[in-house]
């Protein structure tokens, strides 16, 4: 089994999402010791934002430029890594009501016709099904507890939609929110997320299936 750990926070060792992705991966490997892990740090190894060069070869240009070839190689490396993974653990902090631009740049490289989705006469069909995606979602404020808060966040909602578009139906969230609302609130949020990880890990062990979060 192959697991891809993707981190996107720019906060380094101060990042809660990085703490949670590490703990999720550790629990997964405890339950599934045959798992091999690959780590992609988007804050360090950030693909260029999607532009005409990145799109170039995809639209069948007659003679690709060197810039187009270079950007296409980046896209192919990232989408191949993604498709080869059975489990993807994504660290996704909420930045200004959405995901970090580094994470969005990675997703833009994954969204390729014929690789992660295709168009049919009945509409788009995802091609990357059968995977499990676990999102470590971190937020400074509270968004899940009110209708207004849920309307403001374009982080978890976006990730569920885009991975669903790729055909992945097993998208799970481990959430820690209210992290900027005082030390007590932060500690409680982190412990709540850790409890979710522990509970789901125990369920995975009992069921003998790859289940880590609800």
C-alpha cells in the first residue's frame, strides 16, 4: 500500500496541520505496517501557479516551447505520484477562507483530462476512484458550528468537491478549529482531532479495513 503525505502550511514546526498529518500517517502505519510513505512538502517544493505554459502541451500545440516542456514534466510527475498512491493525507490549513495557494497549485496540476477525469456525453467522470483521501483541516476560527460559518469556508467544501470530481468518494476530514481563540481552545481542538484519529484507527484495526477518519 502506498500513502502520499501532502503538507502545505507555511508555518513549519508551528503548524498544527503538519502535526496532524504526521499523527494520521503514524496511526495508519501502525494499523497497516506494510504501508510505504512518500512525503510532498508544497511549502518547500511548490509547483508554479498554473499558466499558459503549464497548459501548453495539453492543448496539443504543434511545437512545444522549452518552458511548456518543463511545466508539463512537473505536471506529469505530480499526477503520476498522485495516481500511484492508494491513500493521500492532505494537510490543509484555512488561509483567508480557502486553501493555501501552494495546495491549489498542486491540485491544478492534478486536474488533467484523461488522467484524473474525462468528459462524456453525460458530463465529467472521475478516473481516480478507489483511493482514500484524509484531510487534516485546521482553522483559526469556528466555521463548522453555524450556517454562516459554513458559508464562509471554501476549504473543506472545495477539497471534497475537487477530489469527488476526480472520482474519489472516500474523502474524510480530521478537523481542528478555533486554534486562534486562546490556548485553552487550541489545546481542546487539537485533542479533539487526535481523539478522532485514535477512534478511527481502532475501528480500522477491528474491521481490518483502511479507515482512519470520519
